[in-house]
C-alpha cells in the first residue's frame, strides 16, 4: 500500500442511548459508513464502551460493563465488522482476564482477525485495573501497526522499545478530561512520530456520564507524521479542534510510500535511523 485511508472518530459517552444494543450500533454503523466511504482503518477512543455503564447496577459496575460487552455484545459486533481488507480499533472496554484481573483492553478487527491490546501504564483513577504488556505489533495489508492506549503514548520507553521494529502507524485511543490531558497526549504523539519515523493517529473520548472513571471528557482528533523531507508537501501536524460532545469524524490519508522512502535516505538528520546506544550521565551536583 502506498497510501492508507484512516477515519478517526470521537465517541460521545453521554449521548442518548436506549439500550446496550443501541450503544453498539453507534459504533458499528459509523464503522460501516466509514468503510463504505473509502476508509481502510477506523479508530474509536479509549473507554468508549463505558457508555454501557448506565445499563448496569451495583458496586461492581466496571466488571458488569466488562461482562455486558464481552459476553453479550462482542459476538454480534465482531460478526458485523469482520470484513476482508478492512480494520477497526473499537476503542477500549474493561476485560476480566483468566486470573480475575480487570484490564483496559482495546479490541481490534483486522480483516476479521481478532487482536487485542491491553493498556500498560495506568492513570491514578484506573485503580480497579491491572496494567501491563506486552505491546503487540500487528499487520494489515502489508502495514505494521501498534495500538498505544492513552497514557502509554506519554512514556518515552515505548519509543525505545519500538525502535528498529519497522512500525509504520501508531493508533492512539485516548480519554482525557482536561485541555492539559489533550496536550500531553498530542505533544507526545508528535514526538513519537519524529522518534520512530512513523505516522501516529489519535482518537479521543468526549461527553459526560455519571461515572467515577469517565465523568467528563474532552478531546481532539489528530494525525502526526515524521518531520522529514519526504513529508514537506503535506501537513505533518494535523490536529482538529477540541470537542466536548458529539460524534465527529476526521478522515486522513497517510503517505506510506513517503514513509518507506524516508527510511532509505541516510543523508539527512533522522533520529529514527540512529542506532540506540547507552548514554553515560555525569552528575556533578
């Protein structure tokens, strides 16, 4: 693929939803519309499935959301969105693993193949969850991708771990409640694009709901590309406006040919082509 079309969506957790099935339809219908309009990959934000929290009761609400999504809704969603040569990152949802631990898990369908990515680093308010890797690299139509959930994009060790592994696109589903949260995610997403010489696409949650985890959310949709000569004709930092609610779509076309050509040019400054070496630190304080 010389180019890939990606649709980034916000997801309004506070939007009116009459049932769990109606919540799933919000995501399924938008995915199908994006694919029909030419998108190859569709991306939804972190914790989009916490919109289901209104339909569960009791003190173990997050675990109940996990069961409602994975047991009741996921089989139908998977069936509706298993399409050859198309991919979708379906935000994230709570997941109960075999040890009984709660994970913040992103379900991904790539040509109908099921992939998942768990959030590795957790925020202070994700105290019900257990974090941890691995970070999974996955393929789509010859492209090499990774899913990096929210806070994980802010961790520089991630860039070091991915160096030299040929990743071409990072997909970043995120949920933040303040402008500072938006800024942290986007500034670090831009840094990862420079450090790894890859495209980075960000999708963020919006809206409000009665919840200890995602009560208020603001976000923006964006794509960042390397700061190298092959990308001079295009916008290397393409961030949309901040949204507080609603379902908003940003359609972008990523230049994969320019990315691969960039990796063959050793004559310009490019941190992604440097071999990692230990750097001694001298502390004279």
